């Protein structure tokens, strides 16, 4: 039976080439956009390089103090993070790093813009950067405030050119010479908590990292011993923050949270508005509107296609096909069409992603199709085919045999 | 005839419902795209307000701090002299962090004569700012040395703020401040609004304050006007000179030209993505409309033949079919406009009403054109139907 | 009223030439009720289409109401059909999405009339066919006979001199058929409308003034 449906479906699609083209165009294009969007989201928030132990991690990237008319919100100071997380029992290790900042360096009268980031030694234990050569700096080197640096592959290429190992060589940034200890794979700038060109020990920072004010340029990542300890760790941080006094009498409340990656990634910087809500709503609205038009279009065309075939339907009904089998037949036909569109869409996505990667819109961001993306595409395909098939099929099953036959 | 077509459409509302929904959604998508485009264009055609070519920004992180204002001033005045003595430097001004094309903002609000002005940018700059930026002074003057001893608190405002507060009247000499402020500021000049968010995004109103003693504590950026030929070698020299003087600071030099490019890039990329996506959506919709209309005409051959028989010309049949689609489009557009008009009425995104209106008009025209193009060919086909054949087909 | 002279109609496809009408000459007087009979495919409908100016003959000349129709353009033809001719079809050709009254008004839409005038004329026409109480119905809510009566009302609403009926009773049972025939006869008698009717039914044909038989495109009687 299914084979029979398949044959008919192909025959129908070939007979009405124009309608088939419209349908396939709509489906494949819609899927391409969805797949690119999925690939992007998947890369930005699903890619767990360099924080591979994500299910054991909690992220602290903001402190907010609020008074009656005023509020201050931003990243934290090194002192605040090390002092208070040092009081916690659950975290095994705490990575502390500054956000990335810019400076310049000049090689052969050529300017190179450099992003630098200060980290503590544990940062390299909590994170799993892929070292293509060398190794991270250790606690000893941090405590000594040694002028050592870890650089990204990108930086290596820009500063040293296409050469062999560079470990042990010196790189000048901010008018200081740093000895290169290691080279790591690039992190896209969209992972703003971990991106940088040069990673330096926080002790060489020119800023006063000992300052006791709460606000500063640093973020923390807490590592739990196991996945099960994460809720406990979160609760401990929350409780701890409740006991931390506000910095000045201008403020009455102090908020700081240890959040999961996604929650901290989309943080709005304001306690009152939830970043998760905004992001999820925005994406849903976009996808909804975006899917609505092609779906409507497909429904329209499907109805047209069905009405055109009303005599075939009449004949089938006259010879004993029930409405149910007809609906079933049509939905199968439509699914075949959508899957066909899905295959084309996947090919288009590969081309689109290749083009986007080549255009280098965002530095170091390499989009790719993986199983998540394919799975979502397949799911979208099925939903799409089903949605656009059901209503026309229902209309079809309502067709009166006599009028359907007469319509020829 | 009109009423007749309307009846025909109304009685087929069930069949036309989907078609109309499709037109409606297309309209809404187009409305969004066109409004954004008009918004960009509206900003694009405004003057930049200053000359950004050959202006560099020096960002100083962790600058020199001391409690003693005199030694603070001495430290930075020395820095100024050092930079200014470099051959290619024409002028420079210490400024607050919210320089053009940067992400930093420093905003407040102002309630003036009962009207609340939001997202008001506060800038601080020096007397030399005018020369460094080559400002366009529309009215009055920029600050000079004599303002240091003024008994009023002086202020320079930009054209946007003047428009919001004084309207078309002259602003210079008038007092500006919150309604409940005792000590108001006196406006001494109006400058062209600097498009600090790049070519395409609105800058918003701005207030400019004069830097005074002690301002160096937080003026974290320096704008430097260099001569046109200044190259990377000179930049390296400038960098070394500064880094040599400010041993404990992180220094970064950026060019406003590049920053403008980046800023525009972030405005244009979403626009391009949106345009490509909606372009395909529209092609999709157009093909669909075309297919459905074409099919409808084939289905209505009998009716068309009849109309021809009882006295309709080929042209009147084809224009009838085109008119029908246009009426459908009109109905969808009326509903769509009802939703669209809510945006300026409720002031959803803080855009001025005319942008929405133009966006709306453009999308209305576009939908009409789209429907016209899609129904023209099927309409022509209908005109070519041979009545004798059509009437005997059934 | 209608004068056909040596009408010939040839249909050409890629390979075959079919002679649908072969040298037909016919004179139909004003006020005459003429029926055309013949087996399927003998060219009756083609002849009617040519008389209705829906189709042009390959050869020959047609004069309707003393007017030569050869050199009329599309617009003039449409005007002529609208003013002088009324059509009735076997399958009614009512527009299902319009109410009865709107269907009847249709011919008036293609000339200069006011909405009020249209409504008055259409109601009048519907009264003549005895359907004054069905104006708000849709065609699908009516029986076959009623539908054909609507079609007649539509044909007469513009007060044409000539009505061309293509098997008007073909889809109806004999009782309904007789009813329709009655209306046509009355129309012919009372208003003096010239009627040309194509039919299969000998009984119906017998009720008309004159009978023309066609066979394979040629007039045999």
C-alpha cells in the first residue's frame, strides 16, 4: 500500500511541475533558514568549547546592587569572587577571569589589535582549552606574577606568521614582553566569557586586583565535584549572597547568582527582566512568523492540488476508499514532498553555511551541520509536512462523491 | 461592478480566507522590513555632524589616579603636551568614555516644561573638542576658556535635544533643566547631532558639558585629530610614547573610521539577513499566489465563458479577475493596517510616527504590486479563454 | 432577424481537419420560434455558438437584426451580445457563489444601469419565471428546474430580441422540461422574442414553429 502511495505521489508531483516547484521551493528554503538558525544557536550556546564540563559548572558573571532610585550592575571584582567563593565548600575549583579588553601591538609597522584576558591558574583546570602546543601557566607562575602568556592560534598566526612552535618566544602586548607558554585553539567571540587572543596571569594586571570594592572586571566559574553537587553548590552561593552586606548605604539589596550556562549567557544585566524569557520569546516569535507564511502558502497550494484531483478522489471514494484512507494517503504524499524538500533544504544549508563561514561574519565562528541540527531539521520537516497536509486532507475527506465526480 | 465583485468575494470567504491570511502576514513582514529600512534611511540622510576621518580614539584603562587634584591635572596636562608635540597630531581633546561609535553609554533623563526626555546622552568634552571633531555649530558657540569663570552652569546641546525642548525657537541664552531644579543650565550653543551610533541608527538627544578641573579622574578617552598621512609607524610611535609615560595603564588606539565601519556593520548585517529572508518569503508567497490564482481561473472557466456570452469583453473579464485579487488584498491590508497603526499609536519602539507611516505605505504599495503582478498573467489568460469552448466544457 | 449565408466551420488540429458545418443557410424571421435537432456531434451547438457570436465561422456571412457582424471587434461583439442576445444553457452556468438575484442581474452589470434599476429589472424577470420568492437563495439550494428558470430570467433580464437556448431541457425530467418549455413559448408569444433552441427531444421540437435538422454538419430538413 505504501509503495502504491509512493508511486502515486511521485506521479502527481511530476504531473504538476509548477506546483511541485512552488512547494519544494517553499519547503527547502524554510528549512535552510531554520537549519542555519539552529546551527548558529547550537554553536553559540550549545558549543561547549572550552567549558566542556558544563554540566558540573555554574557561572557567576554579575553583581547587582539596588537602592530606591539607583542601581549598579556589572561584572565583579577579583577580590569579591576569590574572597566569597573561597568561603564555599562545594566547589572543587573556581576559575576567575576578566572580560576581554583591547590593546594594540605593532609588528613591522603593522598594527595588530589584541584582546587580552587575565585569569587565575585554576581557570585552566576548570576549562578544557585544546592546547596545540605548550601548556597553561600554573599557580607558581601566577603567584610570582611572571610575564607569561597563553595565546590563541589566530594570534600566533597574526603575530608570528606561519611558523613552527612558538613556545618560549616572546610576544609584546601593551608595551610588555610576555613569554609564550602555550597556544590554544580559537574561541569565537560569541563565547564572550572565554574569548581572548592572549591569556595572562591576573597578577600581572596593571589594575589593582586587590581592590576591595565589589564591582570589577572579573567573572567566575564554579566547578562541582559531580553533576549531583550542582544544585547544592547553587544553593550555597545563593545563601552566601544573602549574608553579604551591601557596599554602601545608597543600596538596600544585593543580587548575584551562580547560574547555568544558558541563563548566565543571556543575562540582561537587570534583576527585573529575565534574559531567558526575552531570548526564548524573541526566537519563538521569529520562528513562528517565519514558519507561518510558508505553511499558509503550502496549505493553499495543497488545497488547490486536492481540488484539482477531486475526480480522482471521487473515483477512489466510489470504489470504496474511506475518508480515513484518503486522508492517510494525502498526508503520506505530503510527507514525501516535504522530505524531498528537506533533502534539498539540507543541501542548500550546507551551501549557505559554507558561504557564511567563508564570509567570516563573526571571527572564529565556524558553523557546521551536526546531528542536533539535522535532527531539528527532520523534526521541522515532519511538523511542516503534517501541518500543511492535515487541513487540506480534511477538506478533501469532506468532498462529496457526486460533486467530485461531476467536477471533471 | 465593484459591489458585485465584493459580493462574489464575500460569498467565497471560506475559500478566500487562507489567501487573505497569507496576504495579511506578508504585509506584516513587509511592514517590519520597510519600517526598519525607512528608519535606517531616515538616519542615513542626516549629516554625520562631525568629521571622523583621521580622528583616533585612545582608550586608557586603569589610568593614573591621585587624590590631589593639582598633581592629577599636572599629570594629564603633561600628557597632553607630550602628545601634542608629536609632529602629526593636530589637536586632541580628553572626553568621557561615550565617544562616537563606541558601545559605552552615559544616559540620563530630563523633564523640561512637563515633557520627559528619555535616553538623554551626557557627554563631557574640552574646549579643543570643536577643532578635534570639526563640529558643525548651528547656533551660538562651543566652549572657550572664558567659560571657566561663568556664574551660570553652561551647557551646549545638540540639534535633537533642541528640537525636543525648544522646538523651532532659538535656544541660545535660554535656561535648561529639570522643572524642579533650582539651578538651571544656560544654553550657549547648539551643535549638529553627532551620529554616535553610526550612519543608520538614531543617536538620540545629547547634552555636552565642559570638562573642568578634576574631570581627568574619569575622562578615560582621548580623541586625537591627526594629519591625513598618519600611518601605522606613527601610530606605533604614539603608542610607545604614551605607554612610556603611563607605565601602569593599558592603552589601546582605535580609528574612528574603523569603528564606524564596525558600528555600521552591526546595524547592516541584521538588515541584510532580514532582507534576504523576507525576499525569499515574498518570492515564496508570490509563487503561491500565482499558482492559486491561476488554478482558480481554470476552475472558473465556465463562469468566464458565461460572462463573455452575456456581454463582457475579454478585457473586462481580465480586469475583473485582477480587481477581485485587488479587493482581497485591500481587505487584508485594512486588517493589516489596523495592526500596523498600533505601533505609532502605542509608540512601541520609540520611533517617530512618520517612519511607521512611510513603512506602512511602502508595504501597502508593495503588496498591491505583488498581487497585481501575480494576477496579471492569469487574468490575461482568462481573457484569452474562448467562450464557446468554456461553455461546453462542463 | 437572423440571416445565415453559406456558413462553414472547419476545426483544425495538427493532423485532422473536421468540417463541423457545411454550407448552412438559414433565415429566421422576427418572432419565430425555431428548433434545431440532430444527433450528437452534428454541429448543432457550433451553429448556435456562431449565431450567438461566440464563435466565428470559417466561411459565410451572418446578419443579425439587419446588421453585418463580420467586422465587429471584441468590444463591439460583447456589446452586441449584451444588448441583442440572451443565452440559456443545458448546464445552466449559474455562478454558485452568487445569490439568485445577483445571478440574474449579471448581464446588466455590463451596461450602464443603476443598482436600483438592476434590482427592479431582475426582480421583474424572476417574477416572470415564477421565482420571485427565491431571490436570496444560492443556486445550489435550488432544484434543476428552478435553476434553469433562473437562467431564463438571466437571459431575458436585458430584454434581448433573440434568445439562444442550448438544450434547455436536456438536464431535466419531462415535467420540469415542459414547465421550461411553457415559459419559452409564452415568452415568444407575449413578448415577440425570437428564440432559437437546440434540442434532442422530438416532443419539445414539435411545439416550435419550425424545425431544422442537421446531420454531419449539413442541413437535411
